[in-house]
C-alpha cells in the first residue's frame, strides 16, 4: 500500500485522493474552504497542509508544513476544521484555560 493510501485510510471520510498540479494529494472540501495535504508521494520529509478559501475567489489562507506523523496531521486537520468553520462562535465555551 502506498503512503498516500495509508494516510487516507487513517484519516477516513470525508477525505479523498485528488490529483492537483499533477500530484496526488489528500483533499477535503469544507463549506467555503478546501484542505490539500501535499508531499505524501515523497519518501522522506514531512507533508504540508494548504488551506484555500474559495469564496468569493480562490486564495490560500493557511500553510502548515513539516508535518511528520499521522497523529499530528489528524489533529491539525481537526483544528483547522474548527478554526475555518468558526465553530467556537456557534457554541458556548464555558471554560477554556490557557496552557503553555
């Protein structure tokens, strides 16, 4: 099994493999945003998450690089899902301590 297929299996739905700029990437469409995980075809080094805003026009709004393990990638994708959907504005946060 290739590295990108292993990552896709680990992440599960709603992620999929797409070809973007002639490279296989992990992709997710999320409302007005698209997540693209690049660099998984390489045997060495970490991957990069690109976050694109698609409305009113397409522009890159986030680049997160040097992601070296699946747990970090999954946690980062979850964090970006919350951040770019502005989830915290739609729920009541009763307590959130700052940690360092």
